């Protein structure tokens, strides 16, 4: 077909969006060069882990890490570097010293970690051990409450001065899954398939059936509306508080707990109970490996005398305090009032140094801002980074930020809400980026197809319409804002590092974090300069009438 000069002009006028959204491969080459040849991402990660980790929200370690990150971002030349307070969060808790040791029938050091907000012990204590297991189910809180009433009747008056083994002994299926893996082509193809169109959109709590497997449960919960997720969380907390009060009132000295994941020297530890200053601290709880837990249980089962000594020193506040998010900006130009946000949660649990969860994401997002200040591309929109606190306790920092800046369906939306172009989140370990979860926002697909095109040779190929959950993009999605979480290779995140004593710098992969920095910096530039902000999906209404972004 022969094209005249006028027909070419007509084609160009008919497709203005395509002409305006042409990818600047020269700029992306500069971004790649800065990300791979002059990377500082591992320097950021080393400081956040080796020097300042772990970073439990409202702890002195978190504060020191935040001050370092702010100074670092100021050195990049970022503007408006500040702490944005939210709260109240709860009381401070910082681990200072602990030990769990078997004294009889033989001395043995026990692989253990205290659970956060456990009550400190004034001096080492030794008590008789009792196996008093109670295992809850996530699917039926009414049945759980009834079962616990029977449990209390059975054990009331029998636990004073005792150290309680809280679970039934069990052995995991060792080696069932590889410790470290990358997504296969088939797995990525499955992620790219559309969700089941027959699944329920409007559900009640009676419909919820949470899988027992932790990873499956995490993925399932991400598909639920915000009001259902919040209600499940409140029920679980209320049930846990009730159980903790019983053990405190019964005068239990300490509790030993194990789970399906703590084995082969790895201990996975989170919170022991309430962090509210108005509540009594929970009985000292220690998560221990199943091998050591099962040894103690077998000895007791065979009537062998067992003595275990426990000690716990922690710095505990006497009042609820606020926490804060760390925020900084790279000001835009022609559309400077519109914002492209990137973020990662800054806080961690206290067993390891919070490397893959989530110094990796924080270091990458800081590196993205460094790359942008080094390359200095034209940015129409302002780029804002937020490093969140309180994520591990329920996305608290990002929820507070979204409510303050953007509002919600209950209190109404702010003018700033209309100016958020997009939010991009990173929180799934150290693996390289393979794509993005669209969170059922099909209209965002064309943007990511263009944004990822320069990185297809690095394995960035997958656009999944599915929701994924468990991290801060949900705070944006739940109020209808376009929030996205990147797909990353799993590596050893769920098998070894997630919330464990092994979550250290040594499990970070430099090449993968460099790749993630390059990909996100490129995505951010394209979002900042796109003719339009990323499309939004309508806020869904569940049966309760409360809005959710799922």
C-alpha cells in the first residue's frame, strides 16, 4: 500500500496517545547503566541489616534506621524528607537479652526466639514443664471459642508456676519443597491466566475458608474484600487476647511454642500478644524449633525429668506512642501537583535483621530515588517515596497515610486523592521482578506492557490480573486507588527467611536487587511522564455496604 504525506499525517492525528507514549529507550539505557554499573543498593541493604537491623516498629532500632535513611535520601538531593507521624501504635518493645536452656536430663541450648511484646522476666526462672496443647483453626472462631472454654475447664488451677508447651508435637515433611526456587515459565503462564470468573464477588464471613498452608492462606486472604479481612483480623486478635488473659491469670511462668516452619535451626517469630499499654503484657512466649520442642515432649511423655531455664530482658514502654512513615520527594515539572508514589515497608520482626522482609524492598526503593537524581530525567509529575512502619502489625502505617492524605468512602475523599497517578510497592523478598499483579485493574494493562517492554530480556513478562495481598499496596487498593505489587521470584522467601532468624543480608541477591531497581526506576519515569494518570477501578461494595478495593 502506498502512503502519501497526508495519509501519514492523518494517521498520526488519529493516534495521538500512541505518539505521545513512545518509550524513550535512550533514557532507559541510562537508567540501566546507573542501576547496574554504579549500584548502591547493596550498600543501602547492608546498613539497614548489619548496622540497624532488626527494625521493630516503635523500637530504638527503628528510629536509628529511620534517621540513617533520611540522611541518606537528603544526600541524594531529595526534597521534603520528613517523618509523618501516625498513631497511636502501642508501647515500645526492644529485645535486650534472652536464653532458653535445658538443664536436665542433659544441658542443651534451645534454638528459640521470644515473641514480641512478651513480658520481661526479672531473672532466669526454672519451672516444671507441662504439655497443654491448644491448636486453633482459622476457619471457625465460634468453634474455637467453645473449644477454649473446655480447655480452660480442663487446665484451670493446674498451670501455676509451670512452663507450658502450647502445641501438640508434630514433625513437618522435611524436603517436601525446594528451599530456593525461581518461577518456571509454566508458573508464570498460570499467573497470567485470568481469575476464575465463577468465584464469588460478594461474600460473608460464613463463606470464608482459610487454607491451613500459610502461603495459600496469604494468597486467599488477598482475594477477600477489605471489610472481611479486617473482621477476620479483629476476631483473631480478640480470641488471642482471651487466651493470653487465661494463661496470665493462671500464673504460667512461660510458654514454649512451635509451628510448621521452625525447624533445622530456623525459628520464625512474630508477636506474642497485645502491644497496647492499657493491657497487661502477655506471659513470656518463646518460639522454638520443632526438633527441640519434640525432644522435650518425648522426654515428658516417657516420664523423664526435664528442667528448662528461661530468661528474657526487654526494654518496654509504659505508654502508647505514635509511629511514623518516612517520606521524601523528587519534585516534578509541568504536572508537579500530581504524584507517582513508590513504597516498601521499613519495619521488620526481631529474629533476624529484616533483610528480605523488607530491607530489600526499602533499599531498592531508595536506590530508585538515587538513580533518578543521578540520571535527572524530565519528570512531569512529582515522585514520592514512602517507607512504611507498622506493616507487620496490619499495614498500619500505609493505612494511616492513605486515610490522612486521600480519605476513604466513610469520611470522604480529599482533593489529593484525585492527584495520585499510581502507587508501586515492593515486598516479597530478594527475587528479581518478573511482572506485576494488576489487582483486577485490567485497564492498567497497556501501561505495563509498554513499561516492561525494555526488560523482557531480563524476564519481566508477566501481567497477572489477580489480587495479591499481605502488603501495603492493599491500603491504596482498598479505597479505589491504583496500587500495584510487583511479581518477584520466590527464592527462599517463604521457605527460609520470611520472619525467621535466617532473614539476614546473606540471603540477598545483588543482581536481582539491581534488576528490580532498574525496572522500577523505568516504570516510575514512564508513569511520571505519561499523558494520563494510571486508570482506576471502581471501589467494590461488599454486602455490608463498606467499600473495598478488591
